[in-house]
């Protein structure tokens, strides 16, 4: 039944005009009653499907769902999101993606869920992932050493920021790859890797975007730190369209990295970042470092000029903007 | 009585030569009768112990077992091998260790098997792991970035080499961490890691040592490249004693790394390595680089001087010694 629903949806959305129940039934090798049940199930998920005697069924309106066939329709990527694993609810898309990657899932595989029950952020923090947001993970298989992966983390931030800018959102990047609007987080990224000493086996880019979910539903302690696309734009946006833009921008940025090297990504990051030129405080390995954020190094490290003029290279830790100098 | 037996065994197996009953008794603070009883008890467990009037006792043969209790007996480590998971046969100790580490197993956890059916080497190669060798993995939880892990890979090589030298084996290290005797591999190390962009979650040090297994049992294509401790020393050695020495040397080297920083490990590596000063050929990311191996960099990378005088820094790949310059 699950598959039939998706197949009926595929045929209806390929046409966007009436298709008779008889045709649907024969094309899918099922009874007309089964087709009718699939239509009812789709309607219950928010699809508006017209049914007219002697003409058949017609898809009128698609709800804000992220079913694989919705994502694939018109997706202009070569690799990213070509294979999709979808969940109504899952503990953590990163955990599923890791499992799939270790079993050989190809680059670009997308794991996505309507909600996560144990979403994870950086440094084993919790990540709040209710319905209405975009919570997904992408499997990457870059030809890199583990030490080069921070560059990939910046790349992920760049791709997401560019997609959100296309949506009209005035966002910027905070080192390494938080996406902020007016200082509030709209997207967080968890980059995980599995590697040998000198060769990356796979990287999981875990991306969480607050889209149509409500700020008021956030746990109290995060409420003043977070925002959503909807809150900023003052309207709901189509999550599936946004997701497709993210996949397209990610693929473009990733291809640029692979073809032209890290400097392309770093230049885009510099352009999109609000960290450089700011006074920052970074807690790294138990030390707190404060100074002027000067630049990013080739490997993605943040260069901070201390009070005494010394320059520290920070690859790890949380960065806090503490104001312009 | 149990403890005394183990202590007698420790002294005998450290020496592998005659020790008088008087010396054993005084060293352990017991009577000579107690020593004699301990020797009898050890014999009943399969230990062959020679007793010659006026010369004393000599351990001739140890049952070659690696039961957890054999490993733990007299093990002088704080963390390494304090938790042991033992298998008669397993697909891959690294895979088990990864699984345990992701479930929170503590640093130092040892996973060991009499044989592996799908042992893995570097770069997804097969690793031949029949009975008679030492095939094990250790879980590490270093406070490191992924880019620093190559240093840990060198550290693992240093620890194993030092333990083999204690055994009397004239071995040396080939970059990054193969342990060789006269150019033939006696130990291979697979270093795997799980990390966030900037924080290592855990590292698995997978170590395979050819000990009492037979070179003639190796697959034909590896036979001329491999050797065993037994073949080189002309005698069987106690795997469990060797393993304990490895665990002790590893812990000592790892502690040094954590307390004093990477330079300690690098200095030991330089001393034990036969790569530096040699002409080497390295295949890395599809390129072949040939030149003089000058040194190792702070992060464990190999510095190679090319024909044209340029110096390449190689972090990844296979290194082949092609002779002195």
C-alpha cells in the first residue's frame, strides 16, 4: 500500500491533468479500489486530489511534504539526493546515514525525516527537530585526508547559506558553519567522518534547518538563540523546494571544491561570513581564546589575533561573536 | 597460591633462562617450597618448566594462549587492556571495536581474536589472520582533531616496535607504521577514526603481528613480503607475553604523547625508522612521488625531497623503500 500510494502520486504529478482510475489501475497492475484507497491515503497527508466521474483523478495541490518523489521531481543534481531514504520519524538521520555509508551507500545518498527523536548537534549536544523543519544527512565520499574535512564543513555551510539567500533570507555564516539571521541560528550542521589515518572513508553532512516550525516550540533556553525561515520571511515556504535548492547548491559547491580546490570554497565562505573582522571568543580544548577574527586558513581553521598581537589558529571549538572592534 | 604461581611465571618468562629457586623465593618473599609448588601448578596447566639442580628453574615452553586472564595476569598498564573482549574467531576485531566504541566502551578496551575471517588492512586490503598470530584492536579516545590522528598512527608503530625489540627482534619502522625485519613485514597497523569535523570521537588501533604463524601459510603473493617473529628469532615466543609488552609500550608512548606532546613520539619514531635517509616511492591520490625521505613533519607527514629540490609533504599513501641514495 505504501508503494502504491507513492506510485499513484508519481503518475498524477507527472501529468498534473486528469488520469482515469482505470488507466492508473492498469498501469500499476492493481484494482480500481486499490487506486481509490491510495488517493484517500494521499488526501489524508494533505494532497488535494480532484475526482470527477468519467474523467478520473487530478492532482491540484501538493502539501508541504518531503516524500522522495516530491524531492526528485525536477531536482537538478547529478549525485546529491539521487538516492533518498525517507522516514516519518527517526532517532537521528546521521546515525542512519552512517550505517548506510558503512554498508557502501553511494555518495549523495540523502537520509531525511519529518522529525527526529534524538537529533544530535555538534559536540554531542541535543538538536531539537520537530515537524516543519528540514532534518537530513548527506553521504559524501571525498578523496581527502581527515585533516582536510574542516574545509568540507565550511563547504556545507556555504551551500546551505546560498540556498537560503535564493529564498530571500538575509543570512550569514558564523565560523565554522552555523547559518545565522541577525545573530540567531536558522541552520546547524554536524559534520561527522569515518576514516583511516590518512584516507577518509566517508563523511556525513548532517543538516538541520528551522523552516516552518515555530520558535515558540523551542526549548526555553534556545528560544532567544534560534529563528526559523518562516519567522524571518513572515510566510511559510515550501520545504521541498528549499531542500532541492540546498541539494543543488551543495552539489555545485562540492564540485567546485573537487575541481578547483579549497580556495574557491574559502572565498565563498569569506564572502558569506559575518565572523571575520569581529571580536570573537572561542572555547577550545578547555581554553578560552579571545581576539580579532582575521581570516580562515587553507584547512578551514580560524585565525585569531590576540591582544598581544600573536595569531592563534583554531580548528576546534565554539565561536562566539562578542562584537565589532 | 594463585598469585604466587602467576608471579613465578612472570619472573621465569621475563628471563627465559635459569633462575635459582633461592632467588625466586627471595624476590617473591616466599619459601623455596612455595616456589616449587607454584612450578608444579604451572606445569599442570601446560607450562613446561625445566628444573636443574644448582641452576634452578627455566621456562621452556608456555601454552600459547591469549585468554583474558592470561593477558591480565601481571599486566603493568593503567588503562590499556584493562577491559578485554576475546574471540576464538571473529570477522574483524576493528569492526567489533568500532561497534563497542560507538556504544561508549572506555579507552584502552582491547578486542582480540585467535583468528580473523575477514581481517582488514590499510586501504580496504585483506589482512591474513590465521591462528598463531596476534590480531587485536585497541580503543583510544584522544583529545585531538582528526588532522592530528596520523601522529597517533606513528605512535602505534613506535609502541609495537619497542615491544618487539624487547623480545630481541631487530625490527624497524617503515613510514607510516609498518614494522619490518630486513624489509619484510612482521606487523601491520590499521588506524581508523570516528570524528566530528574538529573533534575525534574515538580511534581504533588495529594491530596485526605475525608471531608463531607460518610464513609458508601466507597467500603466495605475500610470502616474500612477510615474516614472523618465530621465523626471525628461530623459536616460538609467548604471544601473551609479547601482547603484554605491546600494551605496556603502547600505553607508555601514548601517555608521553598526551603529557609531553607529539615531539616525543616523533623523536622515537625517527630513532626506530628505517625510512629516513632512504630513497622512497610513494603512491598518493593516484600520483607517484619519488625522492629522498628527509624527515617527518609535526603532524606525522613524510617530507620527501624531489629530484628538483622541491620538498613534498605526504600524509597519505603507501611508501616503498627503493634503496639508499
